[in-house]
């Protein structure tokens, strides 16, 4: 079976990229599959090189409004599929999904797409694949209600999480020294794109409120700054807020943190939430999308109202003042991640979906 996987922006601080990377590694290791990968670049391509995963670069991320890109990419992708005798295209973005469904009709290729985000617009052009994987029930509901996708086309599968690389004490001490963290410092960690969609402005506002009460609290923001209005955080409050570029190895940062926060205004699921559970770190997330679906407030994590900095500050204070309850919640989240985000089970289900599609007449 020749499978083409397409995903834009292959980056370190990107949940979709993490998922696609595991997908590529898994099917590339299977003799019965030949896997091809198309992306438009990114800062994590070295990960593919390290694992000898071949890829092709194609400019497609900004093609929606440019008919020249659309036509150019259509013929490039069509030629690629013919040359490599592609049997199935698995997309992870709406633009290549549109191209793949158009091409598939002409070349008798099966199509599948994984929907990683809660999106709107382009109702008549989106999500026409033979099979659609929603990363949460929140995403599935959007596909049903907003895009009018048939329910028999959709299945919900939480992204799986492979065991993350562990760190030793020497590495931890080195990072702690570099950040000048003291033994009694309380570290809040955020990982992901630094923009307002992820609620960074809300997190900073709540952090400043907390700092007025707890002088030992520090904040680490790990990721690329995607919003120009947030560039000032590089210089403002820099003694207590660390803005660090995305890293290939994030285990260090989870290890030195006391709590993980995902303050997104919109969130389909959130790898940060899953990784927080993996490392048994107390997690606070906004009450939205896949976060509200996965987190039972007060049981395996803590929820606050999106965009409400005061509510977030109160939840962080609660975790600081109630370490036993925080620890219990982190252990419950760890159990849930292990149960519902098992990669062996995930890829078994995905393989069955692939085989079922290809066996359809």
C-alpha cells in the first residue's frame, strides 16, 4: 500500500506535527506500506532526517485565496500521485484535503483526513474525504453541526502519546541553573504557539496578579511568538517570565515545572494537556473544546472560564495552596492519558480504517 501523508508547517511546538511524526514513524516501519510525506517546511525537519524519513516540500499553506497556487499545486500533487502510484492520501489540513479529494476522483484514490482544529468557513469546500478522524468529540460535533458531514463518515480518536524521553538529574540541574531557579520557586509552564488564540495574554495577566501575592512564582513560555502584540513579553517582567524558543526535547521543562497551564480560547484537544498527564503534572486548562471534554474539573485537572484572568489566577492559587489535591488530580490525569491515548491501540484502529477504505468497491 502506497500512502501519502500531507501536513503543513512541520514544527517542534505543534501538536499536529507531533502526531504526524508518530504516524510517519509507525507506518514507515511496516514492510507492507510505502509512506510518502509532503509538507511545506518547518523547524523540525531535522527529526525526519534523523529517522531517515523522506519528504517532499510543496508550497500549499496559503493557497485558499490564490488560484495560481491552487492550479500549480493541483498539477504537482496529481503528478506526484501518478508517479508514486499512491493508493491513499491522508491529509492533516483543509487546503491539501481539498486538493486530494479533487485529485482522488480522477485517479481513483482513497482519501482520509484528520481534523485537528475547531474551524469555520469554506463549508462547501471542506471535509469531503472518504473518512474523517476527529481528534475529540468537540471537533466531531462541529463537523456534524456546522459542516453537515455525515455521521457515518466520522470517527473520534484521541491523538495518541508515545513514551517521552526521560531526563537525568544532571540535565535537570543544568536547566535549573541556566534559568536561575531557586529550590522554593513555583514554576508555571506553557508549551505551544505564543498568541492570543492560546490565551497567552490571559496567562500573563493572571501571572502578574499571582506575583503580587507569591513572590517565588515563575512562568516559562516555551514556543514561537506568533502575535506581534506579545513581543514585549521578551523584555517586560523578564526576571520572572522566561520566553524560550521551541525545543526538540521538552521533557526537561515538564520535569522542572510545578504546574502546566493551557489557557486557550479555542482548543480541539491539546498535546500539552496529554503530556502534562504523562509527566503527572497538575494541569489547568480553559473550559473549552477538547480540554473541557477530557478534564473533569477537580478530579483529573482544573478548569477556568476562557479569557477570564481572575478565574485562572484563582485556580493557580488553589493548586499552590492545595498540593495534595493537585497531586491526586495529576495522577488521575496520568491514568486517563494511559487509557485513552495508547499508540498501539490507535495505530491498530487506523490500520483497520485504511484497510476498510481500500477494500471498498
